């Protein structure tokens, strides 16, 4: 008879797996000079946070193939965006809504997330240059393949106990709730996509950030939207600044890995409630994703000889603007729902109490 492992020990094991996998994926991406090196660690964070069991070789290859097909759908929409912009944007918005709704109705959340990424990043890149779009497709597929390999390695290094309870399957939402939240998530992502159409090469990080916010908005209430969405964005920016100055003490790939391991472990402790806080797991997950995106872009700016601090300030300002817009969408749509259901008197909506 096997005994169930201690829950605190099990959460610590999962935190160690998440921190190690994130750091390893980030360092490997930059060591291999992948086209968009932040893609692989972001995918690794999602995989390690959502899956407590390793993917089999067949399932891993199937996931990569599905992502290749779904992200390739963005290439089909690029000509429509180039020649019939309004129709293309409306179609992208509809596809985003359907992708988010698919995940909320009990579908594979990973596939839904990758489909959203592919629809936005690849179609935006395709409007500027087909070669750039193919580069983004390659970056997404290589990044996911690396993330799947790191997931398998981390489960080999820190295996899940056989007696550990399996993660319960996500409950499918009702049709009305799924429709409402999918619409909200699509509206969160769409402005960042429109911004990226003006300069796809520069605004790819904004799209990745908006996709993370769209996922987080599906589990955030209007009351805690500002704390969850804006708080996690600001925390991720602050950690990126601390990481950057810590890395400047000794610039080396191994130190890059070790510092990422430390920061990821600190956030993973909060994510898995080893040291409980009032914030949700989505808060800490979004903080980690924001840290990776901002830090990775700063490293690339430094390698390209750009002004790192100016670029970081502009990027952080855009992140905050996108997050404030996401908070506004959550508040507006939730207030509208409560008015329609009669939970909130119209007078209270117009004149909130102080």
C-alpha cells in the first residue's frame, strides 16, 4: 500500500521542477540563438505549470504537429489583412473568441493558447513580410519543441511520485460564462494585435504579453482585476530590473541560468502556495511570464547595441497601457453583466459608494 506524499513536499517538488525548467529553457534558447528566444521559456512555464506528468513521445510530437498546423493558420490570414484590413481584423477577432471559448468549454488549454499566439503573431508578421512570418513560425515550433524536451528532462530529474494525486481535469464552463469570458479575453488581445500591425518586428513582445493577460482575465473577477493584472505586470517589471542589475555583476550564460533559477524558484514558491499569499496562482504565473519577456528583450537589445534603458522604459510603458486596458475591459463587461442580471442597481453603477 502506497502512502500519499506530503502536500508541502509535493508542492516543493513541483516548484523546483518549474524553476529548473524555466531557467534551463531560457539559457538554452539564448545559447542556441533561437529567432525569438523568449518563446521557449514562456511555453515551458505554461507546460510545467499545467502538466504534472511528462508527455510521451507520441503526445509530444502530436502537440508540436498541432501547434505547427494551428500557428500556420495565421499565414492564411496574412493576405486578407494586407488587402482587406477590416475584414481581416474582424475575422481574427472571431477566431480569437472561438479559440478562447474552446479552452473554456473544456478543450485543451495549451492548444487554445498556442492557437491564439499563432493567429496574432504570425498573421501580424505576414502583413509586413512573408519571410518574417516564416521566421516566427519556425521560432514557435522550435520553441515548443525545446519546451517539450525540457519538460521531459525535468520530470526525469524530479519525477512525480506515482502515488501523487492527478491534477483534476478543468471543468467546462456553462455556455453563457464561456461566451462572456471568451469575448473579454479576445477584446484584451485584439488592441495589442492592432498595434503590432504597424511594426510587427518590434511589437511581438506586446502580443505575447496580451495573450498572457487574456488567459489571466478568464480567471479574474472585476473586483480584483487591478490588483491581479496590473500588480503582476508591475511586479514582473520590477523583478526584470533587479535581474538585469544582478546579471551585470558577472555577465555569463551560466550566471544567466543561475539568476533565472533563483527568480523562478522565488515565484514558484508563491505559485504553489509553499509560502501562501492572498494572490492567485495566475498572478504569480503572469509575473513570471512578464519577467521573462522583459528580460529577454533587454538582453537582445544589449546584444544589438541598442539603448537598453530607453527600450525597456518604452516596452514597460506599453505593457502597463495594455494591462490598464485589460482591467478596463474586465470592469466594463462585468458591470454590464451584473446590470443585466439585476445584481447591481443602476444607481450604484452610476454613483459608486466612497
